[in-house]
């Protein structure tokens, strides 16, 4: 898969309590040109993302200390303590994190579980074992979320412009890049297949 | 040292592991993730799997002793083990895990105990066979023995 990196590679935070699974997902992501941080629990994920769940932080570094922007979070569903679903909820409740796309992984094909996650805002659900071909589904979610963020910022700028009755023109560069990324979003939507409930072998 | 002969033996060993159902296609997926930057990846994952699964098996064992007839608990522990088996393509072991979970669902203590013994047997058998397989690969010179320092061309 040839990727021309004209900007920083995307950074994925992978959360899984199983060590072999963590190693696998890390390799899958790196092979697909993502930068990866792995943690073994939901609470460590939140700490890494800069949100203190409870107690003192046991994570030695935080994303902002390493100048890392997490572009996507992929998490196992079944974990002791905080499940992937709990983590998803916490992320969606956080104003600073809620726009980061979240993918849930599970070895159990339970439609009610899948729907619950999607309803809570998960962008994708992968049935384990996760494969290399699943990795191609990640980038569209990152781009979609970026475009959404950009569009929201555009809206805010336009509102404040009209409120203040300013003569400043909206920045033409920003507008055209948002348009082009919206176009790209449409293309990406064309590529995304509705595979969330695809039956898999067990 | 006849490397090509050893490579052939390794390939034939792998084929029989598939033919006998010890491994499934997921194992190929794992091996396919190997490259020059991570030449021992499959063996590393498998090693982690056996470490992890030994712990999970012990969890089930303790649960069987300490929590009689606690099928929900037994099932939850076995679910973890099954997931792990799934990740590396440990097919026969996975089947036994599923059997155990079926017996949990039926509330069948005898069945659980029997199939747990089978899970342990399959675990031991697979470990032996994969150790032999990776050793053969090592002998065949396909594994990088020396750790090379990361260079500028390093992917990661």
C-alpha cells in the first residue's frame, strides 16, 4: 500500500488488556503507516489523553508531553474495570475528546452490543481477530472527523464575523480547503462499505 | 547445514499443523505481518500468547475450584482464553474453549470439567508443536539472530 506522506502520519491510541492482542494491533497499525501508542486499560487511555479518571496518574507520559495528537482511538470491548463501552462514553462526554473517532473491537459477535456502541457514538466496530484489511477503514473516519471540526470552526468564524459586523473577508484559503476536504469526504463515503454488522466466522 | 531441507521440513510441519486443525488461517495472517523490520514477529506473538494463555488457564482452574457451579464466572474466564486463541489461529484449542462455554450454558459441571482437561491438553500439544516449528525455522536460518540497531531506513 503506497502512502505518500505529505503531512505527519496519523496517531492511533490502541487499548487492549491482552498482551498478544496489543502486539498484534500495534503491528497491524504500524504496517498501515500509523503511529501507535498502546495501553492496557481504559483508565490509562484516559490518563494518556489528559483526562484524569480518578486517583493519581499511573501513566508515565501524556500525549501532550510528547506533542502527540491522537487522531483515532481503537479499543477492545471486554476489559476488566473500565470496558471499551465505558471508555467510549467517557470520551464522548469530554468536550476535548469527543471529536476523536473511536473504534470498538470484540471477539463476540453480539448485535445488541454492536448497536449499543454505535448508538453511543462509536464510528466502527471490528470483529476480532482484526485483519490488515480492516485498517483501511480507519483513515476515512479520521478525515471525516477533521473535516467536521474544520467546518464547525468555519461556522463559528462566520457567526462571529456577522455578529461583530466586521469587514473582514472570510479567509478564501480556509474555505477552499474545507470545500476540497468535503469533496474528499464524499469520495471517502463512497468507499466506506456498510460492514458494521457483517457476519464473520467465529 | 542443508538450509533448504530444513525450510522444507518447516513448511511440511506447518502444513500438517493446518491439516490436523491445530492452526487456522489467522495464523497465516500473523505470519504475513512479518517483514525485514520485524522478522520474528510471529514467534514473538506466539510466545506472548502462551504466557498469556497459561495465566488465563490458571484463572479458569482457580475459578473451578473456588467458585463451584459459578457458570457465569467460568464462562467469562473462558471467553478471554477463547479470544486469545482466536487471535493467533489456535483452532483446536479454540474449539475446546467453545465446548466448555457450551457446557457452562447448559449448567453441566461434568462437561465443563472434561472439556477443561481437553483445553489444557490442546494447549500443551500446540505449545510443543509450535516450539518445534519455530526452532526448525531458526535452524533454517530464516530468523534473524542478531539484533540490528535501527537505521535511517527503519519503517518505525
